[in-house]
C-alpha cells in the first residue's frame, strides 16, 4: 500500500529545505589549534582546568585511537573524514565561567531565544508556574554557557552541571563512573570522544530522590570547521528517578561537520532514567551538500536490581546518523525500553537502532522503532537483542516498521536476535497485524478496522512516552506520531 | 593507522595446494576454475568479520582440507547405494552419486521418462556442452566464497533438462562410501522449460565418524509457467562439514517450492540464492533444522525480487537441543522498480535445553514504496501450558515434548507436495525425537 497523503504532507513539512534553525550566531570565538595532536588535547584539558588524571585519561584514549580504524559496517557512505582538518575546541572568547546570565554574550542568549530555549529562570517563574519546569544546560560548540535552576536542584541534592565543572568539583564521583559503561576503547568514535571531549552534562541523583524537574541539555554547533564532542554522564542512585532531554541544532553550511558524542547512563537498584532526544542537526540541503555527521555512542547500564532505562528518540536531522542507544540489563528484573522515530529526507542516511543485552534474570526489554524514508534517503534499523546464558526468563518484544515515500529512497531492517537461554522469549515482528490479538480484538469489536486498531495501539504505546517531552520538543514529535502506519512495510 | 593483515590459516594454504593439484585432472576449462579460485583466495575463508558469515566462522570451523574423493569402483558404488536409506520408499527416477561422482551404471539414458534429458556433468565440461551456458543463473552467488570453492573444485554432477510435465520425481542420491574423510564438490543444473513441471528430491548421506567435507551446488533455471518442487535432506554423518547452495532463477507465472531439512552434519551451512526473473511468480522456501550435541547449522537465504508482482514466503523452523547452535540469516531485497512485491519471512526457533544458542538475522532491504514485506523471528522454549495440557492427559513429559516439536516442525514440512517424500521427512523428525528420548 502506498503512503497516505496526510503522511506525505507531514513529512514534507520537515523536509530538509525547511530547516528552521540554520542561522549563524556572530560571536568572537576562541579555538584550539587546528588538527588533532597531544597539544590539542593539552589545550582542551588546560582550558577546562582539569586535574592530571583526566589529562592522562585523554592521552591513553588518544594513543589507542591512533591504532584504530573507522568502522565501515553501517549502511552509510560519506567522504573520508580528515581528522586533522577541523577544530576540536571552540568557545566564546573571554569565557571562563560567567557568574550569571548577565555576563553571557547577549548574542548567544539571543541564539537560544531564537531556538526557543528558555535560559532565564525568572521568565519561566514569572507567570503561572508551568507544570513541567525544565532545567537547561546550554552547550554552545565546546562550552557550556549556562545551566539553569542549579540552586533549586541542589536543594534536592541533585547535581546538574557541565561535566567540565563536575570533574573539578566532584572528581571522585566522576572518576568512579566515567568510562564504565562506554569504555575508552569501545569503538572508534567513542575513543576519539574520550580523547577530545569538551563539554556535556553531568547528573547525579542521590538515593531515593525523584528529580523535581526535567533536566535537559541543548547542544548547538555554531562555529565553522568545528567538531562537537560532548560527553554526558547520568547516575541515578538507588531508588531515584530522572527524566532527561536532549536537543540539538546547527547552522546551514556547505561543509560537513562532525559530531561524536558519548552518553553514559547508570541506574542503580530500583532507579529509573528516561532519556529523550530530539535530534535536529542540520541535515544538508536537498542535494546532499553539507550537514552534520552524527556518530554517537549512547549506552545505559541497568546496574541495579529492578532498574529501568528508557530511550526515546526523534531523529529528523543530520546528514548521517550512526547511533545505537543501548541497554545493558545487568541487574535482575531490570528493564530497557527503546522508542524511536527516525525520519529521513533529501539525501540523509540513517543507520540507527538499539542493543538490548540481557545479562540478568527476569530482565525485560521493548523496542519500538518507526522509520520513515522520503526523498533519496536511506533509513536503516539495526538492532541487537541478546540473552546470555544466565538471563533466565528474559523477555523481549521488538516491533520495527518502516514507511517509504517515493521509490528513490530505501528502508532496511537488520535485526540480530541471539538467544543462549532456553527460557528467554524473544519476539521480533514487523507485521502490523500481530501486536496483541486480545487488544486488537477488543478494538475491532468496538467497530474499528484492523488498521485503525493497530494504529491506535501502537500510537498509544509511543505517545505514552513522548508525552513526557517538554512542550518545545513535543510539537515536532507529536506531528510525527500522528503519521499513520498505513502502507508500512517490514 | 595500523593495518591489520590476516595470517593465512593452514586450511587456506592447504586449499591453494589442493587446487594446484586438482587443476591437472578436473574436467573442462581450467581458466574459469582458476578465476573462481583466485576470487576466493583473495579473501580466503570467510570469518566472523565477514557479515554473511558472522555466525558461521569457516576459518575456525574448517580445521583442514580433506583429500578430494576419487571415483569409486562400481562394486563399491553399488554396495554404498544399496546401503543408503534416505527416501528409499519414494518412487522416483534414481540419479545416484557416490563419493561425489555420478554413477551412470543402471541408468538407461534412452529410456528416461518422457520430458527428461540427463547429461553427466564431467563429460559435458570436458566436451563443452551447450547447456553449460546456463550455469550460475544467479549472478551475485558468484560473490559467495562457498560457491566460489564449488566452482573451483566441482568434479562431477549432472545437467537435467525438463521439457514437459514430469510426474515421476527425480531423486538425486548423494552417498559417501569412503570411511576416511573425503572432500567432494558436485554441481547439478536443472533446466525447466516453459510450461514444464518437475519434482527434484535430493538426499545426502555419509558414514559417521569421518569428517567429510561435501560442497554441493544445485542450480535451477525455471522458465515461465513452471512448477518446481524441491526437497532436500541433509542426512550427513555426525562429523561432516556440509556446505550447500541452491541458486534459482524463476521465470514468469512460475511456482517454486523448496525445503531443506537438516538432520545431520557436525557443521552445516545451506545457502539459498533466489531471484525472480518474471512477474506473477511465487516462491515458497522452507527450512527445518533439528540439532543436538555440539552441532552447528546455518540457513542463509537471499531472495531478490528483481521484477514487480512477485510473492515470496519463507518459513524456517529450528529445534535446538544439547549445546547446539542454530543460525538463520534471511534477506529480502526489493529494488525500486519491483512494485507490488509481497514478501514474508518467518524464522521460529525452539530451545529445548539451556546450553543451546540461536542466532536470528532476518533482514529487509527495500527501495520500492508500494510493497508488502514483513519478517518475524521468535525464539523461546516449549509452551508450559501446552505441555501441562498434554501431561494432564497422561503423556510422559518427553512424549508431550515430542508431540509439540513434531507439530512445530510439521508446519514447515506440510508444504511438501510429494506425499511419500513428506512421510519420509516426518519419519526423520520422529527418528530424531526418538534418539533424543
């Protein structure tokens, strides 16, 4: 069945030519010397005022990176990246931590205003207090320019600050967890990130605390010829809960820019982390010129019993997406969830999916992925579900649907399902008719057609999670959710 | 950046030597063989870093190269054939092979059923027969290292032409007589003319206790309006490393129904390369695997819908006991012009023990927007409730399990249209289950 008109119209609205965030901000910037060398790393480390151990950590990563080769298994093709032809650090000049927002370059503040990201707490607080307040860490190229609601969060014992600051202020905490989920040697891009990461967020939720508000980081690439390498580390201690959001945009340029981030999540006993992303990097123009190369390693470790990690992603941007948010289900009874909507248009290439690695007993996971390809784009779902020998009673349900608009694009599904335990039950389906016979029957009995019923059930599924996104992100996400499942394949 | 160069394994070196020695006596054009071998040798044996062999690392699994089998004497051949048991009750035209060589004794070439012509491959290769032009009907199979090895070493086989509706099935009986480990490479080409229909049965047997290395290729070129039924049984000995390929090109308005049943071998890999070449055709490709102990069985499948309006159905069932490993890799490819394609691929696995492993990789590669493609994969153990139901009615646990496994595998076997072949397959499932209990 071909896609319905409504869907086609909606996808057109987010077409590459309609990119709204492509403006540039003119501020005086300070950069590291071009290229990658030990000097560059020393420069970054000095800029951030890091202790010696951190510098050593970076050097180790750099040495290892030099021996590694770029992976080529993903279904994406791009010109070779010259790692010595870009800047690894760019920050607004005279920017060693301003004390308040008033010291921040007004040009930068205007940028965030234009992007619709509230950096001023009072603006949010002045009117009727909104239901979902959001604390924001704004990262501009290589530097975190502002973090809001820090004081209020501190009252609850929550640590929310740029990671460079955390390395200075909470070295023990950072040292204990950094690199334990995504080891330095994990993969080419993660190793590169370990050597040159500049900023990102650090979150620590103490035991038993439910984080009083949503936390978010907004990443903006502005400077030309610059790569962004941020690192995020979130630790939810026993019995705590946090919801974290991430947004990203970049100016329109003819050149390709590299973004190689690492995100590590750690959930201890009974903790829950919700990590949501609205990725809207500049996708390049309709001819495939320019755009961000997005090579991201995201992984969550359900280290404690009954812990939960949920990844939600809405991917509409980037020329190339290479991203597999994963869950290591180590603790008994832990749960991993992955909800993804990836829309590709123009000449975009998306190779994304998840890994659910069941190590503990009674672990469960759920993967819902919807890929929509239009234009001349390629959209690949690549996912792994595996149960190790001891993962007794592991349970997984995977559903990935793809939708093609036009016949110049491609949709691909590459699932890997590996089971080493007889009691593990894995189901992978791409047929829309097999969700739950009971639910379908219930809906159909009330007069819905099979397709309406299916759409209702699947949308209900995804909506449930997306509703937790804050308003400014939710609009785009909602628009995508309303896309019907009609005509979907595999 | 440091470049990693892979060391040649002793097996790879032995293959080079074996090919150099074999060149002298293998029939036909040396040039094309050398070409195939060179392509193979460039990359060597596939290993886990090669995506298509991710789960079947031949570099690790193939420890050595068994000597290539020589043509057996006619008494040896006759004895081996009379001892072979697979599909004996099935009425068919027998086309026997012993130790990888076609046994023509007892075949009256001038009294074949109407519409069937058979040409021994070794002779055809030596004399340069016209039909040889039809070899390798699926171009991309040539990129496959297992296929390349067969193209390099193929020593014998047959070419069969079917020109009408042939009611008698043609039974290709591959029997290994040698009790010492031998390697064989056979190739069978079946040309099915427009409007013709045929049933091809294929059985493979070898003695236990010897690490035989058969590498068999069967190629089908099905014309328009054809109906081809293909049933393959792997009943190789318990130490065999069996590699096999089915390459098939399907014309318009045609129907292909193929099943591969794995009931033997220490290591097996069956690959299917299917290509639709005419519209409104249908293919049903099934697989049944029963493994235990430390067996390793791989079913790899690639279906290319090169033309619009075709339908493919794939159903693979795997039962794993002991510490065995099952692999299913399937890929449906739909290019942008192949609109109205309908493809459905399903792989279901049952793990009967805690030591078993199942790897499932059902892939879709779709470029057309008006198609219906779906795949499913499941993996789990027997349903407790069903077991309870049966046990509550007085069946011992093992028997209840057997019944459920039979039903599970039966769903794939019931597609076999030839009744006595189907019964034989069911009997082999029962035999496997009995050995288990």
